[in-house]
């Protein structure tokens, strides 16, 4: 009996790792006959596990979705991953799931083997309480938006832009994308007849949802790349090219690919193409390099650099000897 129970657990574990297994594959992995595989599948069904079977060439077994959730089989690393995910989820960018995360974590702790419970306890950390980020979204809103994306249903919502302008939008929703602590919806804007990304924390969805639509092909690179390009455009309102009187190896660690591109020059120095939200911000970045430089473009940046340098000189004169 103990051998049979262990074999059933191994079979269940295999069914959870892949969409479909043939009877011959299961028999080979478990070291049993095809007839025993069929008997064990029937036993799993009797225990409440919905195992679907297809016949014919290419047929096999797969674990289906049931009306009730049967016990999951997780290995040690999977258990820890779930536990840590629940622990961090209570302080993430989604509000309304903190209590549920802690309840689920408490239930998981109760059934953990002692060796795993000990490993999780060693990872306990104190968390500084902070108010949710302004960009945090409600779990119910996130779930509703995800549902219309999955069902290919049009979505109407009120939207507030960064300057506070309110508008009513109607879109074909496609994907949710998370960037840092912010959530975005990639959608086809029906009014503007173009792809747009919307911050979910600025959306107020309206019900009922609209009719179903035929999905379009996503923009090149997919939804995540589309959002990333939009974020880059939003924070890169001005661009500049500057010659730095230093070798590229010295400057490279200070330049992030999201806002700067380096080019090595024949004289051993380098040039950098920078993007920023203002000339003032670029001038401050340049002062942080700690090396001489020559502004190539735009000319207005030269005057901004002079102003930054003068402010730094006055500050040093006033407080340098304090």
C-alpha cells in the first residue's frame, strides 16, 4: 500500500510538470506497465483529481481543472518561492491583497515540513511600514482589467493624465504590463485608432464591459517593449551629445543604457549621447562625471552647465569650510 501511495504521488507530480503525458511515457518514468498506469489514473480520479484522457495517435493524459482545488505537490524550492512571494506580496504595488497574502502564508506554514519552515524563518525580515505608493492599484481593478483582456471585451473607463485632465476612453484591452511599482494596460484606442498604454492607477473602469472584439496583432516587440518605449519617450524630452575628456572604461560604469549611449573616440576619449527631461537635469548628470567635457549639441546646454557650475561654486564658497 505504501508503495502504491508513493507511486501515485510521483505520477501526480509528473502530471503537474507538463501539459500532457502519454501512457507509455508515464509507464517508463515510473517503471510500471501501461495497465498499471490506467489503474493508477483511475485511483487519482477517485481521490478527486480531474485527469483527462485522449485516445488515438498522440493521445495521453493531462491534469484538468476541477470544481475543487486538490492538494498541490510542490518541491522544496517551489514551496519557498510561493511563501516568499506571499510574504512580499503584502507590501507590493497592489493594494487589497495584504490580508489575503498573510492568511495564505499562515496556512502554508501549517503544512510545511519542519526543514522548510526553518528555512523560511531564517529569511524573516522586518519591514518598515510605508503608505502604498501613489501608483499602487487595487487588486479588484487589476483583476477586472485582466479579465477583459482575457475575454477580448471592449473596456470603457475614465482616465486622468499626469496633468489632471479627465477623459472617457473606450479601448480594446490586450495586456497588463508591470514596470517597477507601476501597472500599465496596453490597448487599441478606438477613438484615436492607434495603440496606447494607460497607467492602471489612473483608470476607473466602467461596467458593463463592451462587446467582444477580434484581437489585432500586438505592436512589434510585444506589449512589454511597447510600454518600455513609451516610458523612455516620457522621460526623454531633450537630448544632448557631449565629448568627455576621459577614457570610455572610466565613464562606462556611470552610464545606464536607458538614458545614455557611449562611443569611443580615436583620441582615447569618448562621446556620450544623453537623454533627460530637461537641460538642467543633463547638466547635473555631466557634473557628476567628475571630468572635463565639451558640449557638442544643443548649444543651450552650455549655458545651463555654466549656471550649474556657478551654483556649485557659490555653495562651496559658503559651506565648504563649515
